[in-house]
């Protein structure tokens, strides 16, 4: 919903998923969409791989020694991942259309066209009519994440025109990749969404830096997860998450205005929905003094080429 004067209310969902349970997490996502709509939000953002939950276990499993447990967990993850071709996000799409919301949601994506075995860390942008407007796959999985996800291509490395403004997305440590950021700046991003598992002072400083560098609104959407949120049915739960009081991730969702001022958050060690009013059209005026892909660029000195062609593993003729 666009409010008076081009103001848009954004709702950043900092709620735990139901780990390894796609159906239950989709139901939770729809519930959160209704809560955001009740708060008069026009844009709703979920964290990195919200469906069916970030693979926090990979930072605790030991290569070799935990091979059987790793395989059992991964099988559950594959079975509960999202196949966009099979319309596994239908309930979220229908809720977006019913409530007239723009939705940005992170998922474990299982490619329904090739192989059907490799997973991707994907963020999906859904329009207020329920249509999927963009799918961006994380370019480089970080450290042990490479045992979970394949590498994405740049087909979705783009800014999307939506009813609330021009939305661009990068995932977690992609936001530390200067050229990936620059691609979104050059595409005219107004609302820059950074869905992440990262947290803490350095991450928040990065969100502020991007807002100052790109002169855009920045939404840092963090994962809040406690050991007590891990379902009892999770394989190896007692071994991996023995302390129910532990914050596995404190969240730290934040909303930053063009230039770097924090307008909401960070929401630390807290479960809920972070709400803020933003004005996407302010991004263009904020670039009067600094437009890194415009009057502050030097294309005669620096050049960036982005290959957006899909990298399919096979061509059938």
C-alpha cells in the first residue's frame, strides 16, 4: 500500500521458520503477511532462505565424522525445498495478491528443470498481483554453504519495477561484493533489500555504507533463531543445538535511509515484525551529490560487464 506523498510502509519479518518443514513455514509466512497487511504495509520482506529455514547446522557439523547426520538433514532439506516451476510458493503468491503486497522472500530453491538435485539460495520478488517478478540466485555460497547450494548466475541480478518502487536484492555476503552492488546501482535501485544470516556491528555498518554509497533505501532482513525454535523432530537436535536458551542468530534487522541514517532497528534478539515508513522516490534526489553509476562514474576509466544470460547445464534440441 502506497501512503500519502509516495510513502510506503515496509514490514521486515524477523520470525523463525519451522526448520525443514516447507508446508508449516509457508503457513507461517501467510500468517505474517496478514499481520503486515493489518499494519498497512505495502512491502513485506522475509530473511535469507526463510523457506524452510537457513541451514545453521552446517556451521556445527564436522566433515567426515558427521557424514550420516549431514546426509539425513540434507535429504529432509531437499524434500522441503521450493520448486518454482511446480508453484510451491502458491500460497504466498495468493496471499500477496489478496492483500495487494509486494513480497521479497528467501527460499531454498530446487531447480525443477535440470537435475532436480542441486539447491540454490534464492530470493524471489512477488508483485501485488501474485506474479513472480524476479528470481535471484546467490552468486557465491559462503564457506560451508558450498556444501548446500550451487552457484547462481546473473539472470536475476537486476532491479525490478514494482508498485512501490524499484526493488533490487542481494543475499548475505553478496553485499560485500562491490561489483554486484554496482550492478544494482546502475540499474536504478530505490529499495535495496539485503536478506541475510549475517548480524552484528559490521553488518549494520555495511547496511549504512550501502545506503550512503548507493543513495537508496536499504532493508537488512535478518534471521532470528533460538535453539528453542528448532523442532524436536530435527535430526541431531540435541547434538547440534543443546542449549534451548541460545540465540543461534539474534536477527539485527534494520532499515536505513539514503545517506546512511538508521530509521528502524536494529531488532536484536527479538522476535517480531520491524515496521518503517520509507519514500522510495527520495533516492533520485539523494543522488544529486553522489550518483556512483551516473555523474560520479568514470566510464572512460572503469567499465563493468554483467552477463545476464542463464547458465543452463544442457541445451536440448
